[in-house]
C-alpha cells in the first residue's frame, strides 16, 4: 500500500505499510525500467541507527482504480540488476553536475 505525498523539499513521498501495521516513509530515488517492468528505487527517509540509508527495490504496478502500487522485489538477480542501474544513473548524474560546474 502507498500514500503518495511530498516531502518538505518537494520530493515525492511514499508511505508503505508492512503487514504488521508499521509505516515506513520513502522518497523516490529513481524509476528504472528492466525486463519489461518498471521498478522504483525507494530511499527510506529515516536512517538506521548506524546512520545508513535503507534502499528498497519495488516493482510498480497500477491498481484497478489507477493508483500506483509498490510491490517489493524478492528476486535477488532483479534487485541486484535494478540497484546496479540505479548506481550507474546516480554516478552519471553526479558527473553531469561536475561538467556543469566547469
């Protein structure tokens, strides 16, 4: 389940509710197409106690009423490939920013 909103900085916010009722807050990292599906890389808003940012790979599906549903990817090969594409995209955007700064 999700509840799209906006963060204070204007980024889309996704709230996911676990089966036990725990609500997690994520922001979009990127949409990544892979194997004919759309995947959203979601970045958890609250860092872990160790200060690490949690990343969740989800398959994006439309519900019957037209809303988006985020289904947690469970296949290790899919998760790794989508994550690798996300990292490459992040590095590419970072390098673009360096070129703009020259």
